[in-house]
C-alpha cells in the first residue's frame, strides 16, 4: 500500500501541520495541548500521525509493523525538521518500551488486523503512565460483518458475530476495507471490555459521521448511513489504588 501510494499512506500536508491538534483532535480531547508529552503513535506509520503530534510539541514514538510505512515517517520528519523515533514491531509486542513511558497513546484504526486482542490492551496499559490517556479508533463489529455491496437494495450480514475467523475478503476497491488485508471482527466485549479490564476508564465515545442518505447506492457514504463504520474512544489509565471501571 505504501509503495502504491494508497490514500491511507499519504503523508501529512503543510496546511494540516500548521494546526496539528485541530487536524487530529476534532473532539477537543487534547485542547489544553500536549507540549512536552511523551506520545506513542501505535500502528500509526505512514507519515501522518507521528509528524502531526510532533508538530504539536510532543516527544513522539511511532510503532508500526511495516518498514515502508515507518520510512514515510522518517522522510516527513526530515523534510519538516521534526524529531521522532520509529520502532518496527507488532502493536501488541511492545517489550522494548518501558512501563509507564507514555502520557498519551494514539491508536488509529488497526485492531481489526489482529486475530486476538488478548495481549493488545494489557501492553498499551503497561506503557501508559497512571492518569495517562489512550485515544483509539476501531472498526465497529457490524462494519466488518456487513456486505460492502447491496443485494436487492439492502446490505446483508455476511459474517457471524462470534466467528473468530477472518471476515470475507473485499471483492473490489473500497474506502472501508484495505486491499489484500486479513481483518477480524472483534466483539464489543473484546474491545470495550478489554480496554476497561486492562486498567482504563472510558471517558468519552464518538462515532465519526460519514453518513449521506442520498448518496449513490452502495457507495461509501450510503453504506455509512446504514452501518456506522468506526468508533473513537477516549480512555484514561487508572492510578494506583483507584477503582477500575469494568464493563
């Protein structure tokens, strides 16, 4: 995808870097600023997330499994004179990072690529300091269960909620599915419960709205009108002695 210039691998633009928090934080969760924070951009290579948080004054570490995506971060950082470090590893294998190292963990849509979330949230919790934030976005289960195309004008459920195998591959290009990717539909218990059981309290939830009722049948915006694609979460790491919220 990086070599082919896929839309999800396009580096950040200059106008976005001029107002970095406005670009990455539309909900205003970070409105007080992150200058001097240690920020982990998890599974977030591609020359976008890391440079934006670095431009906002944070000390940024970018983790990604793809060396090509991390190279894009290094190129943008050099071009824009931004400082960040890159680490090539899976999002749920963070042994090279210290306990409580980060004030903020940013996690764009990517949990769907893991067959299991069992190790993901405990590792994120381990590297987040007490009182630190975890801001993440996940594909909603129904999004991955549901057909991309319409049948007799309707979208249909193609994948069972409790089926742990990879969801059916996309049959054509789509803004909702990455090309040639193996994706897994995780339950709400695995996502929300997993976050809370790992020591976080969820403080806010938003669903990015891409819905257009009058969009062409089967298009990205039309499908989003019927099936919400993503959920965005703000969670805070509990401190020692604090009661943890469990869903």
